[in-house]
C-alpha cells in the first residue's frame, strides 16, 4: 500500500493503470490497494483523465487534508510548533514561552505538542520533533548542551503523554532533509549549514540523510579553527562557532559600529569586512567536507541570512579556492530555498516518511 501511496504522492493525480506501470504490480492488486486508500480517506477520486484508447481512466489523488502532522522546532526560542497537512502546508501554529531548560524544557515541549494535537482538525499521524543536540535513532536525546539535556528519552516520554507516534531528530539533520526533498532531484548530495546561535550541518548523501554511528554527523560547530581563539562553551578555544555564529558576528559588528549591533546591522556596508571574514572561515571548514564527500551543493540557512550576499560569496569563494579545480567548477553555494519554516518542514517530512513511507516532494 505504501508503494501505491508513494506513486500517487510523487505523480500527483494519476490512474490505477499508471500506478500499476510505475510499481510493476498487477492491475488487480493496484485496484485493491487504491480501494483501501480510498476507504481510509488518504486518497480521493478526481474525475476522468485522458483516454489512451477505450474508457477514460478515473484519476486518484492524495487527499492532503485527510490527516495532520504536528511538527515542533526546539531550536527556536521560544519553541515553535505547527500543524501541517500531508503536503507540508502549515495550517496552524503555536509558540511556547521563555527559554526553558532541563525538566522544564521536556514539560514545555510536551505542553506544546499536546496543544497542537488537540487543535488538529483531522487525525494526527505523528509528531515530529527537531531538537538541537545528538539524537539516537530511537528518539533519545543523548546530549543537548543548550537544553541541559543528557540521555532524555524524548520520543518515549512524549508518546506516553500524547498517545500518537513521536519521531525525534537533530534540527540540522531534518532541515537538510527538508531542503533536499523540496529542491533537489532524487539521489543528489547536499550539505546544509545552519548558522544562528550555533553552527550545525545536515548531510544528505546520494539521497539519504547521513546521521553517523553516533548521530553526530554535521556537528562542525565545535571543530577548532583558531587555536588561539576565544573560549567556547564546550571547553575549547577557537571553535568554528566562536568565529561564525551570530553572537560572534554581532560582537564584532558592535565593536566596528561603536554601538550594540542587531542582526539587521550585518547587512550594513560597515559590517561587510566582518561578514566576509566569517564566511571565509566557514568556507575553509566546509572545503574539507566538500572535498571528502564530493558534495556539490551547499545550502546556507538560519539568521546569518541577514548578512546577505557578502557572506554567501565568501563561503563560495573560499571553498572553490581550496578544493581541486575540477571539483570547484561544480560547487554550488546557495541560500536555502525554505527558510523560516525549514526546521518545521523537516520535522513534518520525517513523520511523513516514517508513518506513510512517502518522501515529501
Ligand atoms: Zn566549542
């Protein structure tokens, strides 16, 4: 049934015969499967399509509003959440409050999830939670320093509280998945880097999210780039975060402007040198990733977008200068197409893939 649903999802309105061709299933089997999907309300019959000779076929299509997905973004302050339909369209939103940590953060995300599940106008197939930190495949947050979490079995706790399936993953990982699904052809590779309070990346290799054995793939924020650099909260000096994260950019911009700088100030001509230098540092770190994995697409996201073209250009130039010329010719560094809702989109895509077996496209 997942195969039939996948085909309908990918093709848009389509006929039973077309599904049979795509899936190589027998026509009678496809008719039965589509019948089950119709019974469940996941698909609807639309009208008739163009005949290839003989009786015109009845088209079936996904019913996007037949189910809901609840998505939560714990990388935002305060936490944000949304109810999305099966095509990722956001129908409703909610926000938490403050910047909770520890037990209180668990309570807060539980409250938010409960509220959104209650507000959904159709059955909720699952809750997707994107959180900072290292998350194991079972949904336990192994560590998340910004939340003061160690070994928090978040998926299990939320499931017990809300009673619907819960999926938890790293925020940058799901963001990469969302951008890939939305923007890139199947089988492509992509590194998506989010620069905000921290710096984190998600890596999609040959069409699959690469998590790594410790679920820490893409944790480039604490690679030391300047041994004599500023102290980092992780205990080291000169981590990439201390050079590139928004806090570092604002501190440097404040010094140049002679007043406290805001994120919007990063677009001022006076801040261009700071922004370019940070882009250069990020590009130097990413050159290793691009060369090691032969990834051609780099997408940048997060509040650093306010720094604009000088930042993107510095990242792109530095990568291109530092990898083999034959590779640099193919490197494409762009801003993520999905921006504000990138993490929420990823959290809902994760639920869709896990619960219905369909890749959001
Ligand atoms: Zn660090």
